[in-house]
C-alpha cells in the first residue's frame, strides 16, 4: 500500500506540475497577448502622432508661403505707390504739352510795335508754363547735333549731309520731353543717313 500511496502522491505531484506548467504557459500567452495588444494600442497612437505631425508641417508650410506672399504684396504695393508719386503729374503734363507747343509757335511770329504787348504777354505765360513743368520734373530732350537714340527720338525724315556724321540728329521738328526718368513724348527729328 505504501507503494500505492507513493504512486498516488507521484501522480498528484505530476498533475500539480502539469497544472503549474499549464498556468505558466497560460500566463506567458497572456503576457504575449498583452504585449501584442500594447503594440496594437501603441501603433494607432503612433499613427495618430505621425498624422498630426504631418498636418502641422503642412500648416506651417502654408503659413510660411502666405507670409512670403504677403511680404511680396507689401513690397509691390510700396513700389507702385512710389511710382504713382513719382509720375503723378504725367497725365497733366501730357495735357499741357500741346498748349506749350502752341505757345512756341505763337512766339515764332514777328514782333511789331502793334503786337509787342501781345507777344510779351504770351512770352510771360509761356515762361510760367515752362517753369511749372520744370518744377514737376519735366525736362526737354536734347536733339540737334546729338546722336540719334530711338529711346528718346522719333525719326520722321532722313537727309544726306556729308559734313555731319551718320546717325546724327540734323533738325528738331517737335520737342520731346522726359518726366524724371520716363520719356513722356519722344522728340520728332530729322536724321542724317
């Protein structure tokens, strides 16, 4: 009987060892499952963090582009304002130039005793107009004897004169004017071939 009892005790111990072994395997499996769940839980969280970081970078990029566009807009607007101030009198000058031309033609009339006071009055008004244009930054384009410049001169006739160099302005037919650094009206000229 003792042997039988020993066998029973051994069987019980073996069963206990098996159940302990099963419990260890079960606990290892549950730990592995929890670790897997942690990775699954961590993985969506990491994905969310990555997604938010990407959105942040996109928003930051848009912000920087908008800021650059705004800076460019401010600079462009400032340049336009400066140009407007610089050339604000251009329309008025364009309207006055035909009157100045007419005054110049009127002053080419011979002065006699009968029209001397009229010519003197026209001369005074002409000088006032020229002074006002000069104060606005308008200058006459120099022509006669100068080299022809298509940016400043408008050639309407050509002549052949061996005494003058080629491409030289021979005669001014209509005065040209510059406002600051912009040509308002090119001078109409006769050019040597």
